[in-house]
């Protein structure tokens, strides 16, 4: 990671995954929670997806609500002027790298498991979504150097 990226907080981040239904909406909601009104955050998918109730369930567990989220494709984005694009799936990374041909931005690839591939009981499926949520939270905190506000 370039030294400049470590010193400055991006002002605008785009998270991209396959269908903007699971990983990228999770990442954007978590970032908004950790950095309220400090970073503009958006998410999109390479293909159009549908809302996933498991995402709502595991985000509600940590006090997040994305009821307003409607999956969108990268072609539907109104703006592509971001400082940082984080791709969470291989196909999303290919799109993000193509974007660097026309936009000046940093691209990072965070390989993230697709919890929709997990089968089993409802609890086993929820556990896979929780694992993705928690991994994204830790990665975001580390990359953006998040620290808790002092108590008091």
C-alpha cells in the first residue's frame, strides 16, 4: 500500500461485488457506521442482484439497517469519482481495474467469501454471513485506521 494511502483517509469509497446484494452492501453499511459523515460510501455489483434477508439479519445484530438499499449495477452508478474502489469478488476486481483506464483512483482487492454458497441449517447459513460481516469489519477498521471515540 502506498505511504500516501496510509496518511490520508479516502473521501469517497466504492465497494463492488458480484450482485450488490451481500458483500458490498455489508461493507458500505459498516463503513458508514464507523465513519459517519466522514467518508462518502457507495456500493454496486457487476450484475443486478436481489436483496438478501440474511444480510439484513446479520447487520441488524450489530445495529445496522439497510432497508433503503436496492441492489444496483456499476453501470447504474451516477458517479464514478471515487478515491478508492474496493473489489470483493474476482469479477468485480476485473471491472475495477478497467475503471482505472479512465479514472484516477486506487483499487484494492479484498477476496471475500460468498456466504450464499453455504448450505445447511438456517443457523449455519447465518454463521457464514456473520463471518463475512466480521471479516469485513476488521478489514475496514485496519485499512482506514479506525479507532473508537474516547468514552466520557
